[in-house]
């Protein structure tokens, strides 16, 4: 990765930091968390995900929905 000055760094991350970095890196590649779920888990979450998509979920933060 590069810091704010453009200096390149190579590090190894573990635990939660590694998971967060991988999650954000996946976004850069257009991969969402739900894309990585096994088919059975996706089916189990189908209704909850549909409610999120429709905007039927209350959140403590601003959410934007594509139309």
C-alpha cells in the first residue's frame, strides 16, 4: 500500500485488521460481502436482504438506495 505521501509499504496484517483490509480491498474489485456467502446462507438471508434493498430497515446512519 502507499501512504499519503506516496511511499510504498509492505506489511503483513492479522486478525481484525486483516479482515477489514480484505473487506475494503474486495470493494475496490466490486466484490460485496454477500457475494462471498455460500448459496444456502444467501437463501437464509434472502428476506432480510430484500428488506434492506427496499429501505425497510431502520439504521443509525444514513443509507443510500439505488433506484
